[in-house]
């Protein structure tokens, strides 16, 4: 009986000690963040879809991080957000006071290899998660209604006029998708790349400098909603990154539907995989584990915050979050794709970007 009581006493002491240590760790994390500014790096300029998601998160996540720091957005555009991804991975302090958001396709660009400017291993970021898994979103090919091309049939017509599309930096989603549509679906596309950011590109289409662009539906709702609705001067020709058609566009085909053969469809599906981590937030590698956990927990908690959700609804953005572990599983799935398909997509994108 005495031995049993001693065992109970020891077990209780261990439990109290463990609880005390856990509280101490939480207090240490709170002490680090209290009164501190946390920098949220965005790999694009102001006004685009990524910037909208970043600023939405910055307004609300601080109350879920121990110590309630102030979260400040810093735009760092360049090379389709490659500049920001490299900065977060290699330059930003690894103390938990910096994290960021860059293009969804940066992961695939790194896994495909061959780009000497990529300075990160996507598997080693401290992943917080993604605000959207594209459950209610889609990447749309949109043209002005007064453009010469009126339909997919027109776009595939031999000798017909091209769709003149605008894009930003080489390697960005807005450039890669037109290349995929051109080479795999046979659409006659002329791409004018180099626009500074998404906001400038919207103006270029409105001014008739180009016929149209590819753009995410949620980004469109928040940044340029005049392109939607019955009085819009734009039409949607195709939906990318969708296994099924969006309810808003039941008569608009998906890229998968238009694939001429199984290989083309497989390459399209590989190119669409990054959309599962559509708005990916990551911190540098090798963060202190307690601070990494605090950021990951705060990221998922804010996705359920009523005011955050109300703001997201007002902005028209999709909230269908996944965790950091979900991001890592998606990366593993991309890495497990047969090398033949990865190499084929790599060559296709290299040709499209002048490589």
C-alpha cells in the first residue's frame, strides 16, 4: 500500500512538473512576441490576390499568437515571388518574427529543378498552412468581349488571330498557365509578359493594351469585381485548376475537359497540384520549435475567427484552409510524380519562358 501511495505521489509530481514546464514554455513564447512587430512578407505588389490574403491575415492573426504582437505586411515583389521565397528561406531572421506568402507554384518550380535562382528546399520551410485549398476558387482565362477571339473554337482555329494575354514576371502563374494552355490544348496565345503587378495588368486589359489575362476568381472578386456580373465587358473562356466546373460558370469548360489526350491531361493535373496550397504561408526553416508551433496554431485558429470570416466574405475570397502538415503531404505528392512527367512539364515551361 505504501509503495502504491509513493507511486501516486511520484506520478502527481511528474504531472505537476510537466504542466509547469508547459506553462513556462507558453510564457516564454508570449514574452518573445509581446510588444514585438512581426513582419509578413508578400511576394507581390499591393492590390493583387496574394496581397489581399496577406493583409486579411495580418489584421486578425496577432490576437492568436501568444503575446499578441503587431503583424505588419511588407510587399517584396520580384521574379513572380521568387525573391520573397528566397528571402524568407535564406535571409529572414529564424526567430519566429518573420513569415510570408509567396506564389503557390514556387514549390513546383523548386521540385522541377533547373532554375539556378531557386535558393530553397520547399520541404524545409516552417509551413503554417494555406488559407485556401481552392475548394471554391478557380483560375480563369478571361478575354475582353470586343477581342477578336470569342470562343475556344476560335482560339484553336488554324491561322486565326491570337489571344493577346498579359503577364507579370517570368515564372509566375500568370505566365505559366498561358504556356500550358497554348502547348497542351492548342490555343493560339501571344503572351506579353513583364507587367509590374496584378493591378497594373488589370489596367492594361481595361485600356485594351492586351485582350485579357488569366486570374484567380477570388482575386478577381476582391481586386477587380467589375469584370464579373451581367454588365461586365469580359468573358470567361476556360477554367484551370478545377476538376469540376464552378457553379458560377456551368457552361465554361475546364482545362482537363479540353485535354486532347491522356498525357496532356496528366501534365495539366501535375501543373494544377500547387493550387491545393493556393495561398501558402511559410516561415524560415529551423525556427525555435515552441514559436513554430505557436505560429502554426495561430494560423489555423484565425481561419475560424468570425470577424476574419466576415471580412473574407466581404472581400469575396475563398477560405478553405489546410494545415502545415497538409502542405508537406501535398509537396510529397508532387515529388512522387513520375520523373517523365516532371521533366516534360519542366521543358514545357522553360520553352514558354524563353529557356
